[in-house]
């Protein structure tokens, strides 16, 4: 049986802190909620992709159409080691921490079935809900850094202790704070995209 690393539950707050800068009221203080206690721990789990390696270049098809070959598709993701007894659902937050105006959240999707361990390329899972992104749209915004720049794109998966009471198009601030409140585990893969 694979051992899981444990991190303080407050680590999820730090993990999404750049996104909170985008939503005003929580800037600089991270996501908080009544269920977040400093003594609780988060399980760390593994996220991989058959299309790219952590810290390496994302294939062009996952970029915006402004780039040659860009199709704006979501990359396939696989995960393992999430806390199986407490995970009822998953959420994914995709962000670009290198934006000129601070972190840009390009996708928030929650209530992915807690029994699955994979998201296929271009998929939107059944019964999942998408929240608003930084641009206040309910959509996936693919990597699209300005020409001459290379950005990191973080695909962070959150194991949730229950399905969230979020509606399609929920505000970003509400979605992120609700995800933080019910997170019991976290995993991440980062891909780079752009030109220098």
C-alpha cells in the first residue's frame, strides 16, 4: 500500500492563495472557512498526464488557437493516492501564476465523481459543475500567454469530503472558498507553455 504524505490542512489555503488575490476581499489572507483548522492534515496525492510531464512543456493542442496547433482542449489527467475513505468528489482548479495582473484562474470544476481517477482529454464529467473563472465566464480558458512569454499552468486536484452545494456558474470567490472548506487531499501537475 502506498503511503501518503500528510500536510497541514492550512496548506490548501496557501495552495490557492494566489487565486484569492483575484477575488478582492480575500486578497493576501488565503481561503478560510469554519471547517479549516490549523491542526487538521491534508493528504498529498499524485497527479500525472499521459500528454506531458510535471514541469515540462504542454503540447500545443492544449493552448489557445492564437498559437499554431492550439485547439484549447483540456489535457488528460490521472490521479492516484487520494484518501479513498473520505473522498466523495474531486475539484480541479487550473491557474496561471505568472500573469501580469497576478494569478489567473482559468478553470474551476467541482463535483467530479469521487470514484474516478482520470479525466480524459477534452472532457467535462457528467454531474460536475463549473464555476466562473477570473474572466467571469463558465468555461475552460486554455494556456495563452502573451507572445514572447512562457507561463506555468497549474492543474490542481482537490479531494473533497462531500459533493459541494455549488451551482453551475457559481462566483469564483464562493467556489474557491467552498473547495478549501471541504478539501481532504491535494495533488498537482504543472505544465509550461509559451515562447521566449
